[in-house]
C-alpha cells in the first residue's frame, strides 16, 4: 500500500483552499439588496399629500401656541408695569395667573406635539398605511426574487455603502405604480 505524505505547506494550502471555497459558498448563498425607502415614499402622491397636511397642521398649532405665549408676555409686561402699585396679595394672584397660563400653554404644546400627542396620532393615521403598503411591496419583492436581506439605505443606521447593482428602489417604484 502506498503511503501519501502531505507536507505542512501542502496541508496549509489545502486548508486555505477549503476555507476559501466554504466562505465563497456561504457568500453566494445570501442575496442582499437595498432600497431607498424615503425616495419610494416621497414618490407616492398620497404620502406627499399626507406630509403636506401634517406640515400645515403643525404650522397652525405652532402659531396658536405662539399667540398664547404672546398673551403671557402681555400679562407679564402689564404685571411688571403695575407691580409697585399692587398689594402683596394682588401680586401673588397675578403671578399665579401668569404661571397657570404658562402651564396651560405647556400642556397644550405637549398635547399637540408630545410623544403621544395629536400630531403623532395624525401621522400614524395618515402615514402608517402608506408605509405598510411599501413594506409589503418590499417583502413580496424579496420573496419573489429570493433576496435574503433588503436594507433601507435611507435610514441613519441602515446602510453605510451600497453598490448600485443592489439598489432595487426603481423596481419597488415600478411595483407600486402597477398596483
């Protein structure tokens, strides 16, 4: 029986070749693509209309709040001018009125712009269905084409680099136009 002797150098070469092939095989097994979700959303008329509606609503509420702060400023200026003429009790009462008005406006601000405020709720109502539609289109696209991963390259942490050959944004736009 012939004995085959493999040198250390040959073993290293064979091991390196096997590892390279295994690595290449696993890299080929995963298909990756990216989509610019912001670009897709901005191309949808319904989304643009919703964004405009939200912007108008936010602007209206900001103006209302600014007017209320102007009222407070007027109350404070009047208080400052009359302060020396007021009794201690009248001063405390005016200060309390001003503080209550400030609290009322801060509460209004929180109600409109807070984490669970009216603007957030309106955004959920208007934008969420559109986002769900886009994500469903991306998921269907990924399943049909056999992609393992599709990253949002418009997200802050989504993608640092993407090759143009993997950008499927136009395909998603085409898919949404067909529906």
